[in-house]
């Protein structure tokens, strides 16, 4: 979970700076990061608010960009079935890109689901608290880190750190390549729909590649 | 409260509620059901496909407004590819960050001279 915590330092600062820039009150800035708890949605919401977009448009746009969370929710669901509802609901609230990316492989590979869940919840609470501190720091201190350091680049780098080790098998590589091509080709879609659509395309291509690979090895076995 | 402040709170509460519903969706609905095999297979690719789709625009998009995608010359893209290779071989977040930030700073220093 440490990489996730590192990623949220620059991201949280940016969100706080953003909230201050559009004239949100301190309380509204805290409410925004405590309730929404999603950097992408917070930045989108504040920027659309500053642009004077109507409420419905803002909510819809943030909903669409949040749809990727539904896929994380689906990937987590089979591992949470044995836990009491209150833990499931708490994990849903704490579900973020970083927490999901950092723990899903634990859920998939470890037989000890209790440990995986405590890792997720413990890490999630740390992330949530750290997020509040970082957005507050950004709000009150403004841009504390010089822009020339390009520290915001740490956000994609932390995702890349999680992505690299996943690219060991061919279907996974196919999924990543398909998602990469799709997200660029579909960049013109409104409301940043390209991200969710490209994700779905990548998932479909990965699954099909796995099925194709399986069929091929099964055919080879038959010849022996 | 001013009208703007009320609107901002309305945004906070409704975006927060919408996000929570999305997060809850499958965890609340599917937790105790057995899923079809094809679906459980597909779910294994959620992380790799979504992270790719999320990261690439961050790397390609310039910070200037209006944001456009830039492939070349793009110091962030080169640094990200170096970081990806490091992440693949080391599996270490620390080294990935060091390599990626280091590469970006070097490239920025080299191009600004």
C-alpha cells in the first residue's frame, strides 16, 4: 500500500490547490475530499463548477469517470462474499484506483482472505486520512512544491509501478495494448468516456486472448 | 450561505453519493452469488486494462490548456516507458519512481539547455 500512499501526496496537493483556486470555502474543500474521495472526480467537479456548468452535467460527468470503480467493485465482489456486510460496505467506500491496484493481486493469489481484507481496509483508511491531510495542505499552503519539479508525474509513475509486473502473460499484454490504442483513438469522446470504454475493450481483448491461448494449447496436447 | 456555496455543497453531496453507489454496485449485489466462469476470467484483466487506460492520457496530455495529446517530442512519454521497463524487471515502486522522475528531470534539463 506504500506506493499508493506516495502517489496520493502530489495528487492530493493538486486537488487542494484546485479547490482553493475555484473559491471553495475551507469546509467545502474538506467536505469534497472527505465525501467524494476520488481525485479524478474532485478535480473534474471543481473545474466544471468554476466553468459554471449546471449541477446535472457535473454529476453526470463525475459519474461517468467513476464508472471504472464499478469494474473494481465487480473484481472485488467475489473475494468479499464471506465477510459481514459492514466490512463489505466499508471496503466499497474505501475503493479507489490505488487501493484496488495495490491489493487485488493479494485477493487473487492469497488463500488467506482475512489478511487480504485487513490489508485493504487498513491501507484504505490510511489512504483516506492521508488524502484529507494532503488536500488540506494543498488548500492552505497553495503550491508548496515548485512546478518545475513536475511532481504530479509521480501519479502516473505509481500506476506504472503496479502495471509493469502485471505484464508477464500474453493475454495481459494484449489487454494493455488494446486499452492503450483504444484510449488514444477514442480521445474525442465526451466526458472522458474514452477511459472507461478503453478499459472495457482491454478487458474483452485480454479475455479473448486467454481463451484463444487455451484453445491453442489444448489442440497441441491432442497431437501428442 | 451564498448561492455559489449552496451549489458547491449540492455538487459535493450528489457526486459523493453517485460515486458511492458505483463503488457499492457489484460488492453489494454480487458478493454472495457465484459468477459465471467467463465473468471471473474477464475480471482478472480489470486491473491491467483500466490502469493502462487511466495512465496513458496522463502521460500523453500536455499541462497547457487546452490540453492536447502529444506523442513526440514528449519527455513524459519517454520517462514513462523507461519506468515501465524498470517496473517490469524490478517489481519495485521505489525504483520505478526513481527511474521515472530521474529520466523526466534529465530530459527536461537536456531540452531546456
